[in-house]
C-alpha cells in the first residue's frame, strides 16, 4: 500500500511540470523535426582515431561537434556527417558542410562532422576498393567514438545515425550496410559497436548492392534525376535491392544534378524528419513492461526513472522501450496510468 500511495502522489504532481518547455527552445515545434534552437555551439578538431594512409603514414582523424546552444537534455539523438569530394578533397569544416550541420543542430541533433583518409590526386581504376574501405573504416571509427563517448556529449548511444553527400553518401551507406566488418589494428574504440540506427545517402548511391543484406537499418535515398556523376539509375538499383530484402527505404528524388546545394535547406528538413521518424520515434518492437532500470523488478527505481523520462523532451531509448505503453515513440502523460497499473500489478 505504501508503494501505491507513493505512486499516486508522484503521478499527481507530474502534470505540473512534465510538459514545461526547455528554456533554450525558441519555437513550439517538434524537436528533431523542426528548427527549435536559435544558436549552435561548435567544438572543433576533436581527435577520434588514427589511421594508416595509402603511403604508410599514421594520420590522426578529427571531427567537429555541433550542438544546440544552451541545451539541457542529456539523451540526445546524434548524426555522424561525412563530407563529399570524390575521396580526394573536401573537409569537415567546409562552409556548405558547416551550414548543413548547423541546420540539423538547430533542430536538436548533436552532429559530428568528420574527416577521413583522402587519396591525393585522382582515384584511378583499381584503387576504389582500398579508398572505399579506408573511408568506411574511418567513419566506423567516428560512430564507435561517438558511442563510447556518448555520456560526455549528452547523446543516447542507441540514437546514432549517419549521413553523407556524394563520396560521403557512399561511405555512410557502407557503414549502414556493413557496420561490423574487418577492423584495422589502429581503428578507434574497437569495443564499441559501429551500428547505426539509420542512414541518409545523398547523391551517393554508387554502392555494390551485393553488400546490402537483410537486417540493415532504415535508409533515406536523396538523389538528383539529372545527376551525371553518380547516375540516377544507381539510386534506383539500390532502392530496388533494399525493397527486395525488406529493408525500410524512403526516397526523395530531386530534379537537380549531383551537388544539390541549392536544395540544402529542403534536404536538411527531409533528413531531419526521416531521422525523427525512423530513429527517435521508431517503434520498439516489443511491449512495454515498466521496467525502466532493467533489473526485471518493478520498484521505486522505475518510478524515479519514469518521472525523469517524462520530464525531459528527449529520453533514453531503453527507457522509452520499457515505458512507452501507448506506442507513440515517447514516454508521455498518456503512459502514466498504464505504468501505475503495471507497477501495482508487479
């Protein structure tokens, strides 16, 4: 009876502050889908792992992290962004890349814009396998680094996605389709998983479809119908392969060419909405139990965690899966009564 009284007292008070807004938010939009922050803070040149270049040198790779300013959430969704440049040029801090990452961070994402090994000069026939493998390993290292350091950056390790444009799009796709492949000896954070929750491939569908296997995460393909660098038919082939294997696939075809920078705002909005739908609000695939702390017993610890999750706009994925009784992808006021009933039964 004392547990029941505590629960009723706690739940009665939750409505007073559960929906209180974060002071950093600047609009009433939906976090991760809409622009809700005015400022973005950038931490530059963070080392995330060393890699061996084509000529045998050891090269430290770096990333820049974009965060919404004055954000107080502790379990945020993250995106690893991979720049383009044909595997011979480009940089994590290029102006257009920075603008794109800023658009995502203003929606509430933590965005890691990464560098990776490039091949000076022209990539010739016979070099592609090594060039692609190098880029994939470096991007995997960045995903692993983000997961290993998630707590320090206020990131939910279950909510890490990847995206990229052109060569970066190819790299993002290869990470999504082959996240646990062979690791080089000096890869970053080998004990952390390189799996991503979703991938957005922009103008980068030139991927060997034989590597696409069942069980891959959801994918968004964005491609220009007039693309002559990575022909549009490659995007169509990749879409067909994913649909055949039952991989969740969404597409957004534009009338433009390969670069698509004129559509950057629209693309950022599409990518953000996709990640919001497929990562943040994705169904858990199993019924809620109320066991938010994972000890297989419903007790005061679960009550405290439920209250904590209810009072934050972003919540740990593992808590959502245990406490989202109405299946809307979040712990909300609608879950309070079912949670109380589950605790009382347990």
